[in-house]
C-alpha cells in the first residue's frame, strides 16, 4: 500500500504517470497531485476517484512513500531539495542528473546505483533511456568504444505547449494559412512558440541552446548522461539531436563501435533477450505512431553490420512519455521499494 505525490500532475509527463500508476504495480491508498496555482482546483480521474490538483507546496509531501517531480529544471532546483527532506523524490528534470551524489537510473542498466541515493534520484532524458537500454547488453558483451547517434524526437518531448503549437500549425497548413505564432486560441498562450521555426511538417536540427562548441543542450544531455549511466566517463559520443513534426515517439539511428568484433547475428541474439527491448525484424517494423505510442518497450530494429566487424548499426524507438519518462520513473520507485 503506497502513498504517492506528483508535482506537475497536469503536464504531459505527469498525466502519463497517473495512467501508468493506475495500471501499475502497487495498491495506492493516497495520491496527491500538485501543479501551478493556475491548475489548482482542477479535478483528475484516478481509478474510481476524482482527485483535486493542489498548488505546489513542499509541506504537502509529508508522509508519502515517494514523490515524482515532472517540472522544468528551475522549479526542480527550487522545490526538490525541500520535498526530499520529507520523502524520496524521483525527478524527471535535467537539473540533478549529473550531480555526483544523485543516482541517475535506468532500471534495466544500472539498478545497483539506487542504493546510494540521498532522497533524490534522477530520471534520465527521454533519448538517453532508450539508447542505454539497447546499448548496455551489447556493451557488456563486446566492450563499447564509441557511439554515433542521430535522434528524431517528437514534439511531445517538449511538453504540452509544444503539442498545442503543433496542433495549431497543422490546422493552419491544412487551411493553406501561414502558421503564425503564437496560437491566439491556445488555452495556455505563450509569448512565442517553443520552437525556432515552424515545427509542423518540418525537421529542425536544434533542441535547446548551443554551447560554445556548437552542441545543443539536448546533445550534451545525451552524451553526459550515457557516460554516467554506463560508467564509461571517457566514452566517445557524437550526437545530432533533431526535432521532427510528429506528436509522439522518439527514434535514434545508432552506430556503435566496440572493442571486439560484434557480428550482427550475435548482437541480434543478445538484443532478443535484453530486458526492456523488443527486437523487430524489417518486416515487423513501422514507425513510432504505429508501434511505439502507448507501449512500454524499447523497440530495436534495422540491425546490421557497420563499416568494420567492430561496428553495428541499428534503429531504436520508444514512447518518450512512457519508457522515456513516466514508466522509467515508476520502475525506479519499484527498485526503491
Ligand atoms: N515530455 C517528455 O517526453 C519528457 C520526457 C522526459 C523528461 N521530461 C521532463 O519532464 C518535465 C516535465 O515535462 P512535461 O513534458 O510534462 O512538461 P509540461 O507538459 O509542460 O508540464 C509542465 C508541468 O509543470 C507544471 N508547472 C509549471 N509551472 C509551475 C509552477 N510554478 N509550480 C508548480 N507547477 C508548475 C505545470 O502545471 P500547470 O498545468 O499548472 O501549468 C505542468 O503540470 C520537464 O523537466 C521535461 O524536460 C519530459
């Protein structure tokens, strides 16, 4: 019997978390929901009840078994340490992920790291999770030297306002109108679109701000989080993160270079038996909207030999809101319990 809190319960990750918990592993005797003052009083269905969303207040987390935080990093920085004085916190934001005393966990990959927590545990980025689930069993067998990755990330990865912007632009384009920004009809109008240009029917090779070397924030997250989770601080990683104008599902095209020869037939056997992975043949495969959305697995397909026997190429896909966010957080809580 568990008592659980969610901060950011009205957002895309929070909403998905509520649905995951509803069909999840524990009997929940109390679920406390928090968001901004704007949503206070909103009612959300959970099992046979309607629960009221409260304005976020650290005191409201007293006595809970675990709190899930689904807020932007600045809010996590402010509120998570306060709440962690009252109960363990699993944080979805990027703020704590690289801090030395905060475990960053993908349960299929580094579950043992949870032992060292000091009441704050970080949930990785929505592309780091599927990448590490797929690469860890191969790394254990062949020894990982380098990764080259290109991501194809859906719009829901940027939150509810981003999805509203996609919807607005899609409707404009369907009516042959210019998708001007922002959407004046949006229930939560923002001063501008969260994207640097039109996102509907588009492909944008930029997610987050640039560092002086020209990498984006999203690229640095994938590089540094992968190194931490795999305990390979010197792993060579090249990444290009790309936003694509679809609603749900993140994909990654991966080329992995190993220490040893990694024949694709052995790799296929390993991936077919890897926890959390669903290996698909080219016949079975289609895209994220038709396969990943609403499902829990990390889908791996298009496996083939790279340019040398030490290299493999493959395609990884997952529902960014489920395994990429909410489900992974619930699996971390299972480790805690
Ligand atoms: N979307 C993904 O696929 C994904 C995947 C992995 C990680 N993440 C991370 O998870 C976090 C949440 O993402 P999301 O996609 O769920 O974002 P979202 O849809 O924009 O939701 C944001 C949530 O934060 C709440 N909030 C905003 N300002 C607040 C305040 N001042 N006090 C309390 N609550 C406040 C919002 O409540 P109101 O409704 O009241 O505004 C809403 O519940 C982010 O750090 C994101 O980077 C997202």
